[in-house]
């Protein structure tokens, strides 16, 4: 073993606690990064699954006045799986 290697080993043994602290900080940082990425993947996957299972609309359009046959015409558009027409207005209940 060369004198340089012996000096390196002595130096590492004398600075054992700072090296352990630095290693611990790095390990905590890696663990936090992995757990945050895992949480993000789980949340986005759960959101996509919920929207798919609940058949939530990709978008909707509010129209003030339209004939009732507009829903039938919208259903004939390619890619539309469901169209719903309803009357909605504000009312005061006393």
C-alpha cells in the first residue's frame, strides 16, 4: 500500500462523522425525491382513472338559447358519445 493510500485512509477515518452526516443528507434528499415522484405518479394516475370511470366530459359548452334539436345534431358529430340538454336558471326560494 502506497503512502498516499495510507494517508487517504487515515484522513477518511479522522473525518468519519462529517462524512456520515453528508451521506445521510444525500440519502434523505434522494428518498424525498423518489417519494415525491411516486406521489405525483399515483395522484395523476388516480385522477385519470377517476375521470375515465366517472365518464367526465373533456369539455362542455354553455349556451344561452338553443333549440332542442341542437342536442340531436351535436350527437351526430364524430367523436361525441353523449350530449345532454337541460334548462337551468337562477331562482329565489323564499
